[in-house]
C-alpha cells in the first residue's frame, strides 16, 4: 500500500481549513485516512501550522510520500531537514548528538526569522493604519474648510440682500399709506357704481 501525506479539506465555502493526514494514495481526498498528524489554516497571517513533529518524522522515515503542499509544510517545520540529517547519521557522517545540535540550531534560526516576519507584518499594518487615519483626518479637515468657505459667501450674500431689501421695503411702506389715502374706501354706506 502506497501511503501519502496530504491535506484533507474541511471548513465552509471560501474558508478552508485542512487536516494533515497520512492516507492510502487510492483513498478519496476527504475520505479514509490512516493517521492525522496535524492541521493547517492558510487564512491566518502567517499561516497557522500545528503538526506532531515526531509522528510526521516517523511516517516520512517509513516512506510516506508528501504531496507538494505537505512537502513545503514539512520543510517549513523542519521534518524534511531532520530526515536529511538522519540519513547522514545512518551513513556515519555524524552522530546522534551532532544531529540534535544541528536541529536545535536550525529551529532557533527558523523561530527568529518567523518572529521577524511577524513583526514586519505588524509594523506594516500599524503604518498602514496610521496612514489611513492621517488621510481620513485630512479629508475631514478639507471638508470642514469647504463648509466654512461655503458658509462665508452665503452670509455675505445674505447680508447684502438684507441691505438691498431693507431700502425698497421702507419706500414701499411709506408709499402704501399715501396710495390708500387717495383711493376712497368702499363701505356698505357708499353705493357702488
């Protein structure tokens, strides 16, 4: 039986979540599996990978072939590097103690690069957030200035129209009583012609 280390898809539509499983190569993608050795969530930044290192190493040493994506995941976690070092121990190029020391060095270096990457992502997010905030405040200030500028001419126009309308109203008020006096009032006593 040919065994493969591959991903088994779970999660809802457009929100995938994967189990890393060891399965018969003839089994369906989401079908039966022999052993579940971890999980992988590609939606988080950086992607979340939880893997049982010892189980994965044991299966790789037994001859389980990882799929392309799983090979990258196992390489990222150091399983394939440990397999490489274990071959060196079998051939007599190094001892178990040297292999473990090299593996610990590699893990420490990998953790530093991952932490640096996470810090870079956090800084870029903070910078982007600050830039968006600055842009938004600038837009609000520009809008407030436009409102003030629009209000000033409206006030000036209103004052000018008030001054212009005040003079004719006074003249009209003066003229109206005179016109009323010139025209006789029609009352019930006066017969209409």
